[in-house]
């Protein structure tokens, strides 16, 4: 699931939770989704981890956002979420 799809499917409260846990704002998440900004590796890792955590509580409605889709150079990104998760 990319960031745009995640933000569309998430409730206002869920979007706010991800932003707060990632130490950013909901408008910044929208900038990342629209590719107006690129996340740094630490922020992308936090977003991936927290969206995965939130997705695990939504019975399949949401899925994690891969951090490599948010950074400028995906080849430099190492996922914090285990492959079997």
C-alpha cells in the first residue's frame, strides 16, 4: 500500500496517530504521499514501523507503507520491519 492509499483508507484519528508516533504532522504525510517531499531514512523507517503496527490492528483494512517508497534513494533504505511480518 502506498502512502496515498494509506491516507485515503485511514480515519482521521489513525492519520493523526501515525503522524504523532512518527514525530511529524498529517500535512507532511500528505506532502510525502504527493511526492512533493521525500522522507529521510529515519522518518521512512518510523512510518513503515508505525503503519505496520496500525495495520495489524485493522483486520486487513490497512497495510504497511514500505519506507523505500518514501525516500529519494530506495537502494539505501533498510527496512526495520522483518520480512516475515
